[in-house]
C-alpha cells in the first residue's frame, strides 16, 4: 500500500478587525492505493482550539465530475460503482467505501450523527453526488451538535469525506463550503476552499499548489 499526504491550503483574503486569528486554513487529502483502488480521505484543517465543523455544503466539481465513486456498504452489498450510500454508518469496509461525514466514527452501525441536507434530491443512497448548479447543491451536517462530533482533533483536523475510485482515475478538483465555530454559543464562520483528488499519490505533490481558493466571512 502506498500512502501520501498533502495539504491544499485555503487562502483567507478577508481579515476582520478584532477577529480571532485561529480558524480554517484549508483541506488536507490523504491518499492510498490498495488492490486496484485509490482511497482519498479529505479533512478540514484548523489552527485554533475548539474549532468545530457544523456543516459541509455546496459541494461542486470544478473539474472531473462527482460520479464514478466506489462504494462498499449495505446498499451496494460489496464494491460497486453503480450502487451505494454516502451514509458513514453503512460502510462494510471503512477503507474501501465512499462516504461523507462531519467527523465521528465510520463503519457498520458506528453511530455517526451526520445527515444529508435537502440538496440530495434523490436521497443519500446513490453512487454519485448531485451537482446541478455552478455552486453545487448538496451538503451534509451533524444533526446532534451537542456531541461535538465535528470538533478538530489534536492535529487540527476534522474528517469530511472519503472518496474511493479506480486506480488511474482522472484528476478531479472539488470545491466545498463549511460552517464552523469554536464551541457552543460562538459565532458561526462560513469558509470555502478547494481540494484535488489525483490518480496516484505520487502526483499529489505536483497539484498541491493548483486551484487553491477560499474565502472567510462572518
């Protein structure tokens, strides 16, 4: 198995007087190749204490599309590109299943409290992700925010997604927006950035500086 990690940094051109320095700094993608499939794990990266993701939304393909993903879950019944679910509680094999999450555990019956939003017109149990507008329409959120499932770990990361594709797949660039805060009762910040899914881990470093864009607003 080959594994490579790369950080796709998100720029923050708007700085507000008196705003905390800590916050969202970009996305990190960890990629590995095993038995003919490439698994990409996407994390939100933060640099402050208590940073917590509440929602990920408006996922949109800048290039490459939001289909062709492989699922290995209760709906697909095994590795499949034509059936599956994005539910992180349905994964039969957390290493070879495509899913979406706001942090938390992943696997069959894991108790992850991530749910899809209304942008999933045909429901969450489908192999691809709806992408019917130039800004994206689909998202997911933690419906039980008091469990702080979306809180950053010791490394400042929150798991947002895993995308499994056949090895050698075409490169993809995906944009994603986030709602996050620093704890109960604190102001919610909206951030946006892009990340790349590339066909082989060795190619990730070449794309790490490409297509980086983000904005933060309160």
